[in-house]
């Protein structure tokens, strides 16, 4: 290999020696000069060529954290129509589990859970509002699916409620199982996974039925209550909550079977990993606080703890929050203003709410549930 390279080196240097010693003919000299000029010109062009902008689809078109902090408040997309999750009363006050997720983010960022502007969105418009940047976070009983995660350019956050799709009927309908829904009119909200899940389940069983769909959730339940449909399908949590608002709740029953998995999670627009990380770990902080037995009631005591895990989690030791780009005591702010996950759940859906919905799969992992936060390290 060395024998092959040496002649090339010799020929190269020999050429330039002849060139500068004027032992070369004029035509070759002219060509050499032309090559030098052309190379210099291309080099200059390359140096002057603007550096291509990074692919905005991969990094996000804005710094969402900077936008939110400059604005001084979080813009959060919710339903506003589903008690227990997000509902606005006649006085304009919002409440619910999804609402408290927004309030927790505002608390962590501004030390003020009320630094939130809520935007009511129906199922059809919610993703467009997030993709266009009209809202900072979507916290609207939304099921995390592969298609939404990839095709709709959404970045899903931790699951805040593990649900499943169910069916509600009148007690005197004699409907006990999904097979009893053959040829029935079934109400569902369009633009949701509910509509597709129902179609899949009925097709699999070769059962004919008539879907009666509405964009508005209130219109969907009103149609069921008026007798337009023999059954209504939605997330079981929504059916349990909405049942309490029917004219005669005791005349309706949510059937035992579940036809799908419905992990409900907030989402942010894809492409801004820093913002996604911040929202993600704020949500995890409420779950981890319950796991560490830290609540709004005992927070003052826990701030005096000698436990290394607790001290690091609360930002007393280390720099987890600072490294993420927020206040080092962001977890303290969440717990102080909104509470841990158990407090949020019980207040909106559980034992301290009108719905008395058992936690079930939404218990902590150590209590047999699915709620689990990665280590705060």
C-alpha cells in the first residue's frame, strides 16, 4: 500500500516544483491558475451560503416556557362540560381533575394556581388548538393513542386517569351484555376514540346497530335522556359522572363490561422537549408526593425531614428544579396550592366528591394500582 501512495506524492510535489520554477508550459500554467481561482470561488460561495435553519418540525417553532413566563399565565385547553374532570359553574369557576392539572402547572411555574386561562374545547377542535399554539397544554380527558401521539404531532404526558369505555342503559331495557345491543340505536360523541371503539366491537361480533353521533357532549347525553338512543357509550368515568345529572339517575345503570383501554393524559405540542419535560415532571410530582406521604396538610412538617429522598424531592437538597429550568421548590408549590394526587382525586372524583368513584386502577402501584412516578434523582 505504501508503494502505491509514494508515486502520487512524488508526482504532486514535482508538479508544483515545476510550476513555481517556471519549467512548465504556459497552457498548463493557465489551467493551474484557473483551477486555483475556481476553487477559491467555490470556497467563498460555501462560506457565504446561509446556514440552513434547523428543521422546525423537530425542535418546535417556539420556546413555550419563555412564552408562558412572558405572558404571566398558562393557557390550558379543557372540556368545561364534564363534572369531575373539567366543569365551569354559573359563577365561572372551574373545577375537576383536568383543571387541577392545569392549576398544578401554574403553581409550579408562578407559585400561583390561579395563573391559568381556561379555554373550553370540544373533541373535534382540541388538537387543532394545541397544534396551532393557541393553548399551552391540553388537559381534556383525552385518550393517549399511537395515532394521536405520532400522526397528530402531540406529545402525551403521564396518564392522570386510567379508564375504560363502557355503556349506560336504562334499568328496564333488559340489556346486560354487549350482545344485547344488536339493532339498537347507540349514542356516542363524534371525534373521539369512543365512536371507533364501538364500531370495532360491534363489527367483531357481527352485530348490526345504528350509531347516533353528536359533536357536543351535552347534545349526546340529552339525546340519550330524551329516548333518542337505547344506550349511550363513553368513558366509564364520564358515564358515572353524567348519570348523576340525569333527571332520574336511579333509572340508569352503567353496565359491568369494558370494551377498551382509555388512558387519559394531558398533552403538549410535539417538538419542544424542554416544555414537555417540565409539564411531565410537574404531573409526576403530584403522584410522587402521594408515594412519599407528603400532602398539603403535612407539608410544613415534611420540609423539616432528614430523609434524603424527601429533601431532594422538595428541592431542599440538590438542583432538580433548577436544572430543569424552573424554581427548585416547584414540587413544594404544587403540593401547597393543589395537593398530591390522592388529594386531587378525592376532591374531584373520589370520597370527597358527589361521585364517590373508587380509585381502582388509579391507586398507587404499591396499593395494587397503576400510578407510578419515576425516581426524582
